[in-house]
C-alpha cells in the first residue's frame, strides 16, 4: 500500500519531536520496514521534500494571514479557523499532485488542527482519522474558557472525524469521550512501541545526573499534564528525602496567567531550590539515558491520550507514577508496573510517589520484571499489524460503496 499522512507537525533534526510527530515517525518507519510506501505531508514554514530513513516527507507551507489583517477586530475571531481551512487546502492540493505520480491507497489525517478537512468526501482514496486530542476537553482540564474562535476550530476537527471513512483513537478514554459528547464511537488502536534502535548519547546524563537519585518529568510542561500540581506535591517529599532530586525536561508552556510552570514550582520550593533541575527539550538520544537511570517518571496528567512518554518510560524499564481517569490507568497497573493516584489530587499523587520511593531492592526488581513482561505483551499485540488491518478494511469499504 501507499499510505499518506497529513499532519500539522513532524519531527525535524533541529528540534525534539512532539507527541504527534513521534507517533508518525514510529508508524512510518515500521510500515516502511514491512514493505509499504509511506508519504508524510506536514505544515511547515516552507515547501520542501526530503526523505527520512525511507519515508518520503513533504513540507507544505502553512497558510498565515498578514499582520494587518489580524489587527481587524471583527475578523480576528474567524482567522484561526480560516487559516486551518486554507492550510488544509494546501495539503490537499499537494496530496492530489502526489497522487498523480504515485497513486495513494489511503490517507490518514490527525484530528488535531484538521489537516484533512478539505479532503472529506473525496472520490479518489479513503481518508481515516486518528483522534490525537479533543480540544474542548483539554481546555476544560486546563480551566480555560472556550472562545468563539475555539468553537469554530473545534467544529472543523469534529467534522473531519465524523466525515472520515473511519476513525480511531489510541485510548479507551478518548473513544468514550467521543461517544458521550458526539454520539460517535471511534475504534481503538493503541499506539505502538518504538522498535527503531536509538543511538544513545549519555553526555547530558553524565553532566547532570551521574550517581544521583532523581525523579523525572519529561515532555511539555503544561496544565493538562498536571505538572503544576507538583508545586504542592514536592515540599514534604523533598524534606522527607534529603538526597532526592526532581528533574524537569521539556518546553515550558506556562500557566494561564503566563507565568512559567517551573518558576511556580521553584517558588513553592525555595528551601529545596538546589534540588530542582530544569532542562529544555532534548533529542531522544540524549533523553533516553536520563529516563533509564531515573528512579521513576512523574506523569500527574489531568487528561491524556495514551501518551508516548509513558510508553517510552516503560520500554526503558522505568516505573511511572500516573493518574486515574487520564488514560494512564490504561497503561499502568497500580503497584505492579507503576503507581496510580487520584486525578488532580496533590496528596494522592504524593502518596503514590512515596510508595515508589519506598520500594525495596527486591520489590523494585519485581516491578521491573513486570514492566518487561508488559512490554513484551505489547510487542506481541502487533499494533502496527492492527493498523494495517484497519486500513485494509477502510479501503475495502471505500471500494464497496463505490466512492
């Protein structure tokens, strides 16, 4: 099959990957290794073609409005949605051009930013949609109100999902949310593990963490990930464990008032400031050694969607502290492969972390063995194979319906 992916982002060598870009890289590489042709078209600052280890990558210039137009108050609420539509049109145009020289069997579009919006109902190839997020729920989890502009952009994403040949979500939580709020239940296809070997660079680990005991949060620091709750969680924890460091690695998106989340955590932990470490986002080659040597990974998410970060930690044999009702409870078995806390409850999160720190050497070894067994069970599921079967069924239904 020739499978094309439409996305608002993809990994670049010049910066670490985001969750969606990470997913596309993993799936693209695995499908290529299985003999399929993969093309990824994503929105960028320019038009460019390159190859990424056998995957064809097409950068398509993102549509933006002029600064002068953005200053017109009556138009401002409509511009984000219009920019998404025009950007989707550019992706669709580039895809149709590609289809003329390399016929496409199926297109997968992310729900995020609705990059496949203008291809709804096309008669050339089926389009399936991966529900990578649900914007309204994320805003609710972060305590943000939905603006008129948000309503328009949300509608585009939902319309793309509903009008696709088929749709799937990585988590039961997301599938249930769509069923409850939109009356449509997408299939569930879990995110696969990364099987491509990463060349490790342990220089960052050696410079910052060698021979130190530390817990780690990695990924974007933002409210939906619950990382701000650690400001309240950490003071008694750090006082009780004098040799413990807490590390944060990733871009800091800040609070709703603009203050950086790490600053908030540091301000609430002034007495332990020298035991808090913040580093910007790292490439996987440098990040993985830091993960692998940590005591555990902190993921106090308010809401998530079967995150890559948790998969990466488990793949490296490291237990995770997560939360119930966030999709992390679909990945972590409490007390066996990590610990689960009550969603949004700092005291419960602290108790879960203390349970992790209290593990004896034998208990920690048993948990690592449980994690390894869980990783092997994921590999045995052949999630990319499930995705290929999903694609084949979508193509069959598309042809059967005479589209």
